[in-house]
């Protein structure tokens, strides 16, 4: 039999980031929260909470938190039909979603906002590369993801979203300094790029596709979608940016394409847990509508 008071304590700690905040949320003392978690961890023989600032879930703790959220969904559905049963055990449902940074910075937030206007559910959005967000689904850390993976993760439904188009851009000054004789694979190997993080392979993919460049050149590391644009405008380096973020800069000439017309498209899909899909169909509708408006 699952000890739901302890499971709720674990979920509240992960949601709020601390034992004290979780205690206030559940209306109990911090010592009571600590005892519940300790007893559950001893019973399972596994650490569920990574103590720190903030506290985070271990892999097994994340699975427990996801179960609590799923119970909350089922309870909400049941109480709509049988309101006399009382209040939900888990409180408002929080849906964990993984999204790539460029989608979050261009088209996904309107979808999230449209969903929250008609739903009482809360959203917790995690950011990762589109080639890796499906891993969050596999590990049970999220219930839905914007991903480049077309094959459905176990227990999930997949819907195609469209293509997010990227342009390799830099400032005119940067082009003049680093490519006086034109953009070639050799020149690109010496010109500093801008890279989001170690998972970001877009710049290298574009270089290979467009110029046959096989060796990565020097790079600045900048984990910010808007920072990518600003860094390019300031002449720090060249990088791949979504059309929506740089269209105005291309039109005014503040940014220029390294190779005119040589774009890179990333195909995106929406993967969502079947339970969430059936319980919150409006979430998928909002995501598909926003993608239809923004993606190719």
C-alpha cells in the first residue's frame, strides 16, 4: 500500500525546492515532512530527494512525483463526476513538459498561455535540446515534450508539429573581419561560432550541410536564445537563429546570412503521455494550433 502522505511530501519538496516550503504548502511542520520522507526512503531502500538548494528529485524520486501527479489527474476527473467525495488529495495538477529553448523562445509560450486560460492545471516547463527532450519522457521526468524524435516513446502519442527554420547569421562587421574572401570551410574553421551548450549541434550540422566542413571551429558558449541574437548583433560570432527571432534584423541589414538562402530546418514533434492526452486534450490542441501558426 502506497503511503500517500509521504509521497505527497516528496512531490511537494520537489515542487517547492525545500522541506520548509513543502511543510507550509501541506500545512504540517518541517520535522513531519522530514520524517515522512525518511521513513519512505528507508522502506524503499533508495534516496528520493537530492538535498540541496533547491532540493531536487533523484531518478526514483521523479517516478514517484510523476505518480502523484497522475493520481491528481485521476482524482480531478473523478471529483468532477462525484463532487461529494471531498477535496483532491494532491491539490492542483502540475504538468511537467520538456521543450527546446528555441521553441520556447519563439512559439511555445502562446500555446502554454492558451492552455492555462481554460485549464486549472499548472505547468512546469523544462528546457533541453530537441534531440534530448524525449529522454525526459523515457525517464518519467515529464509527461509531454517537444522533440525531434518521431518514433513514439512508450505510453505516448505523437503528433507532427512542423519545421523550425534556422539561418546562419552574423553582423556585417563580423563577416568583413572573418570572411574577406568569402565564406569557405577553411575560413569557417577559424571564425568563432556561438554555441548554446554541448548538446547543440546545429552550427556544425549547417557547416557540414552547406560547406562540407567536418571540423568544428572555435566557439563561444552562450545558453540563451535571445543571447544568441544579441551576440550575433554585437559581432561576437556566427550562429544559427530561428527565422522569427531575426527576420527584422535581416530585413534591416543588422544581420546577414553567411550563405544567402542556405537554411537549416529542424522537424519537431509533440509527444504526450496517453493519460495526459485523454485527460487534457486541450493542451495538445493548443500546442498544435500554435505550431501550425508558427512552423513550416
